[in-house]
């Protein structure tokens, strides 16, 4: 049963829920399309379909995205990161590890579901029309948890370089500053690389 449910609805489900034969099958399972897909369930009520799935231990669950790195050097990079973290933990006066990242956010959150009467449509309360995106570039000290950041309307090469300068200013004492960051192309931009090696 589970293998078939992982494949998504097919022609049986299409015949169950569509008026005509044109068009693709439905994109999501419903109790009706599950009942139509499995011949042994055709005489079940929708409640019976639900109970049968429950007996199999199946229920609708939200999927999660499997995060992985396509980088073939990922294992070596993880080993190096662990080495840097050990060094910072053993010699906090000589080494520091700072995780750096950039993000953007809007002034107002996206509207979401809200409780209201069936006859009303909820309205997101906002104190103004300006909903521009704002960006930050920040760093987290892996040992102490200290967070430092810079913000601005644009986070590009210049703001990233300003962030590196800020890290250098904040962490003057250690001999080694390790910066862990993602693979955003701007981190390897020629202007950024040139400034780092000066």
C-alpha cells in the first residue's frame, strides 16, 4: 500500500474525481482517490478507508526536505570544520570560529490563517504600506554564542567585505579566525577574494 501511495494518484484516481477524461490525474491523495486506486477498497466507506489506512499505520504527514551537499569535497570540509571547532574549544585565546550567513526579511509577515466567523474574511493588520525587504549579514561565535550583524537595504560584495572587517575588529586577540559560510557565489567574487588576501 505504502509503495503505491508514494507514487501519487494515477488514472483510477483521475476517473474518480474528474468529470472528463482530459487533463492530468490529481496531484494529491484524498480518501476517495485512495479508495478508487485499490480494488479491495471499492466497497469501503470513506471512514472505512481511513480506518484501514490507520490499521496499516499510515496517516498524512508533512514532508521534510532532505538537505544534503552536492559538493564532492563535503566530507573533507566537515572534517576541517570539526578540526577548527576543536582548536577553538581547546585554545579560545588563539582561535575563534564564526559562522556567517546572510538573509532577507520583509517588514510585515505574510498573512496566515486566523480564526474568524465563516462569514468574515480576516485582514492582516499592517501599520503602513511600505513592505520593503531588508537584509542582514551576521556572525555567530561557535564557542560563546555571541552574535554580531550588519544590516542594510542591499547585502552585496561591499556589505560582505564590511562584515569581514567587522569580524576582524571584534576578534583582534585570536591568531586565527575561522569563518564558516555557505556557498553563495559572492563569497568567491574576485573583489571579495582580493580584499581578503590584502
